[in-house]
């Protein structure tokens, strides 16, 4: 809650809460993907490792890392779209 200290503007407060909720939803969706995609995406997005670092860590090519990231993003979008339609 400290990150919301000093926010007097109610619209700004709710916008920041909304952003936080969306981020949490995306992170949970990433973690729900198969490990091959979720670990790679978490390394790239959450831990801000670059493609070269990830490739070295797992002993795979940079092209393989890019493929995992691309496929993971495709799966993530499909998962979130499916979840979105479920709530409508």
C-alpha cells in the first residue's frame, strides 16, 4: 500500500490499481504456461535478462529463445482472450 501513499487524485489511484491488477493477471497467466515458455518469459520480462543471457543459461541458441518468447506470447494472448470472453 505504500506505493499509493500521497495519491490524492482518486482517478489516478484507481488507474494505478487497475494497472496493478492487469499486471498480476498477466504474470499469473505466464506462470500457467508450460515451463518451456513461462520460464523463458519470466527471465526475459520479469528478471530483464536479454536473449543472449537466457540462451547461455539454458544452453540453447538465441534463435530458440526467440522462438520460445514468440510462441509464449501467442499462447499468452490466446489464454487471456479466452479468460476475457469467459467473464463477459
